[in-house]
C-alpha cells in the first residue's frame, strides 16, 4: 500500500495512516515499526524529564552530584556565600554582641 491511507485489520475502515487507532472500532493501526518509534520518542522525553528533575534537585551542597561546597570558614566559603546568608550572619553576630555587651555591663 503506497497511499496515505490504511485499512483497519478489524473492521476494514479505510483511514489516514497517521492515526494510531481505528476511528471506528478503536483497534490499533500501528505497525511494529511505528509503535517502536513512538515508544522510543516517549522514552526519550521521559529520560529528558527525568534529567531535568535531577538537575533541579542538584542544589549546591546537597547530594553527591553537585559541586562540593566549600568547607565552613574558608575564604572560598565566604566568597560563595549568598548575600542573604551574609546578612543573616551579620544579624546573628550583632545580636550576639549586644547580648554580650548587656551581660558585661551588669
Ligand atoms: Zn476498525
């Protein structure tokens, strides 16, 4: 058959080849090769989705795949630290100092 139409093996309804299922009885119209190709595409997209998922999970400092975070206290640690965390450290340090000042001034 060299047309773009295919005959349903069950009900013999003639319809476009691109459909996977018969429009009349729902029987599969896929050839083995078509099915293989379709499943390969599905598998590929599934793997890509999985990889994206893994990338999202790969946060710095978590898991073994991420770039190892610098050890605490090193120069690199402070250089890589986010401004938010710097701010937090500063606030904690200030509160600590104020606490100490109150403690000593009594
Ligand atoms: Zn059919």
